[in-house]
C-alpha cells in the first residue's frame, strides 16, 4: 500500500440537476436522480468528515448547485466544519437575495461559468435562452456583494475565437482569476468530440494568446490554462495524481478519485453512506488502484516524467487505449500517440450537431436545429 497524504480539496457534486444542458458537461451519461441525492444532514456529516480528514477547500458543484434549495444550509455546515467554500455555478437560479444569504452563510468564493461571450453563442451552447443576460446580472450582484470571483470559460472549436473577449469580460466583471479551460473529453464532451474538438491551429493560437495575456495582465488577472490535450505532446497531471490531492463525492454519496472514474469498469466505489471518508481515502481499493507509480507499465514505469504527470489521465487511457493502466495516448511515448493525433484532426474536421446533456432520468435531447 502506498503511503498517502491527506487530500487538499473535495468536490461535492451536490446534484446532477441543472437548468443548462451544455454538450461539454463532464457529468456521467447516467445522471443521478433527485430522490437518490444525499440529504442536508448527510452532506453536513460528510463536510465534517472531510475536515477531519484534512481537506481545506470544498468546491460545491453539480449539475447546478443552486438547484438545491438547501444550498445556504450546506454552505453554513461547511463553514461550521472549518472548510473554505467555493461555489461552482452557471449563475442560473441565483438571485441577489439568495447571494446575500450565501454571503451571510459564509460562502468564500464564486466560480462562474461562461459558455460564450455573446448571447447567441452562450445561449446556444448552454441550451438555455436568456442564460447569458441572466449571467451578466448575476456577475453584477457578485461584484456588488464583494465575493472573490473566478470566471470559468470552457472553450472548444465553436467558441475558441471568443477567448480575447472572455479575458476582457473577466476584467470588466472584476474577476481576480480566469480559468481558460479547453474542453476535456469525458462524460458528455466525449459524446460530442466531433462537434467540439478544436483544430490544431486553434489550440496553438489559444496557447499564444494566453502567454501574451499573462504578461499583459500580470498583477490584474491570474490566468489558469488547460490546453487542448489531444493536440499536446505530454499529458496533463490529472487530479494532481490519482488519490493524491483531491476527491469527488457524487450526488448519491459515491466517493470517486475523479469525476470520470466510473468509466473504469473494474473499479469498485464506496459510499459515504456506508463508510467514513477517511477509511475510503486511505484504504479504498479504487483510491489505491492508481495511487503513486507502482501500478505503471512501460514506458511510464521508467520515464523521468513519471512523478510529474503520473502517466496522464487514467480515464482517458481507458477511453482511448481500453486500458486504465496504459500510458495516456496524449503522450508522445505512447504507441497510440500518432493515431490519436490523426483522430483529433479527423474529429476537428467533422461537422456534427451538438448532443445536449439530458436531465437526470431523461434521454439526451435531440441535436440543436
Ligand atoms: Fe508521462 Fe508516462 Fe509519457 Fe512519461 S511515458 S511522459 S510518465 S505519460
Ligand atoms: Fe479520471 Fe483523469 S478524469 S483520471
């Protein structure tokens, strides 16, 4: 068994319900229904267990966390447990009054998603008419109340040209940070690869724009950047390394090493309903499976980068190579790397309609007209 350190962050997926239906959603294709969600009391206990385990930051996510009517109580419970709280939201479902109640409950930070920089783009990608106007209103309230704000722009082939405007919007909204996240292909995004895959030229231009903006906006705006990894030569250090710095709790209480871990068929996951979080983190078979470097095969096992990227993303290795212990095919040392680059180019040239994320218990919606 690898000696694990305590996690720093926990992502609590409070619900899979969401008014938007973004085709890039990282939620699983099989969404959890409301009846199966953890109760307020369950979550409060989980937050205490997380704090006891050593978690410092709690990310309240979904779906849309604001669809939980007890969100204010959950924030209060997290604050009482001593956790730093970040609300990851589309803004839909938040009113000024609700934001003030969240402020009173002790919410520390808000991360607001951006589907596009024009109403046409944002409303088309979110599948929600009027969503863009609503989001601008919410951003104004966030500024007025004084929450620290991060803007989260998910970029793909259809909206990468809007990156310069997204940076301007972050400044206009008073955000301290923007996350420029090129779509990662898990969950619904994997289903939409033909519609969303950026071209190699777009990926290179985004990297150039981010580098230039980091210099120009130094001291005014922090830019976190997730590049288009199918077009890269080395993979991302997914989750900071499996079971090393963070964990996710799904709406029904299932504890996951990452949001896509359930796509790895042989892993067994445990629930906070059955076992304390500390035992799941340190002893759970799913967390032990790819912790550290002992599970690696060649070329990762003897690679000088093995403790830099930990072989990339296990879920991507599963999806692309059919083996979660394989080298992530994004890596130049993977036997599948050239094939992946060719497939990325083919996805980027395909002209597919969007398949929107469904609501829990419902089939995916038809492609947009
Ligand atoms: Fe990372 Fe494995 Fe590639 Fe080395 S061979 S760079 S450890 S993915
Ligand atoms: Fe599961 Fe990367 S998303 S390890």
